[in-house]
C-alpha cells in the first residue's frame, strides 16, 4: 500500500519516471526479444489500458482483429473465409489474395509519429504527459538514439498491444477511405486484400509501400509479400486456406507434435485440440486424443 501511495503521488505531481526493462529472449516459434517492465510500471500500463482501450476500440475498423476483446485469430479466420466466399461468388470465380507483412513491426514504431497520432485523439495534457513517459521509456535502436529518431515499442508491455493498433489504425482508415477497399483484413502486422483482379492487387503494392513509408515510417517485408490464388493455398494466421477447407501450416504442425510427443500435459493437449477444431485437422485431433 505504501508503494501504491508513493506511485499515486508521483503521477499526481507528474514526477513519475518509467523504470528500466528486464530483457530476455523467447522462441515462439521464431526468436523474439521481450522487454519486461517492473511491477510498478506494469500497474501504470494497466491503468492506461483500462482508460484508453474502451475509447479506441470503438474507433477501430471492424476487420482489425488483434488484441481486442471479442476478436482474435479465430474471428479473423472466419472473416477471411466469408470474404473469400463473397469475392469468388461461391467459388465460381478466381479469388486472388495479396498478403503483406511489416518488417520488424514493433521495433520500427516511430515515437514522434505515434505521439502525434495520440494528440489527435487525446486533449488531456496530463494523459499525454504520461503516455510520453511510457512511449519514450524504450528505444529499439533501429532508428538511432537521438530524440527525433527514437523507435520501437517493447513486446512485453500491455500498452504496446494497444498502441500498435492505434498506430496501424491510420493505415486501416486509409485503406477504407482512401483506397475504398472492401475486402481487407488485418491482424497486427499481417494483412490481406482479396480481389478477383490480380492487376488491381499489383497496383496496390506501390501505393501501400508509399503510405507506410511516408506516413508511418514502416516497410513491407520483401520475403513475406505475395499474390496467390485461393485455390493454390494461402498461408494466413497459421493456417493454409483453400476454397472449401483450411489445414494447419506445416511448421505449426511440426512444432505442435514436438511439444506433445513424450509429454502428458493435459492442458497443452486441450489447448491444441481447441485450436485444431477451427480447421480441417481430424487426423491430428485423433492423434492427440
């Protein structure tokens, strides 16, 4: 209680300073750098999130699915299936899909641009002061260490999940209002466009690149950018999608099997069974059972 009262006074007097982060690395499945804040700072993160999330969640587009209550990967997968059904007109026409991914997404969030976006929505000076402390408490080093090139949000912060959605909301709005593109889905830094016209999707790529670079200082990952037909199989959010079914990505399947074989962890097995229920994976379900 004493620590809470001290934190309260520091926030009230605006002398609060965010502490350092504890760094560690995980493989999930690729290596990820995690920066964990102290309990004290995480209390501040939760307080910020509790106030800001209800405001911003109402403003996010319907087809943004990451880190939002009532959404998630399963809702995004089902939306993808419905969009594919509509675009292909019940699978009677070829459905082309442009799949994009942003290079080093969290590490390349520009602090100055993020704070400018927040200022458009938030007028309260005290709230903006606190957000400034949290945003500037971390620097990935991607843009150098000067004040004008500070970049990056730590993967370990609860606030980071909300802030990247606020950041990418600028892109979502441009897609919907600028491009007026209807069949678009985004989950964090993964997003897809669906169309019957491959040329239309090809013309989108330079426009997307220009907007991300000029407005948000982000770049598309060159090795994760492709245009494919749904019939050939499209890898999105851990599943490979086809016109009438979807199957688990091979790498995901291998990782799952490595974890469960030789272990009798009921919770892990139940979790995987829940995941598999959202696709065509009856053989895998039987194996796990």
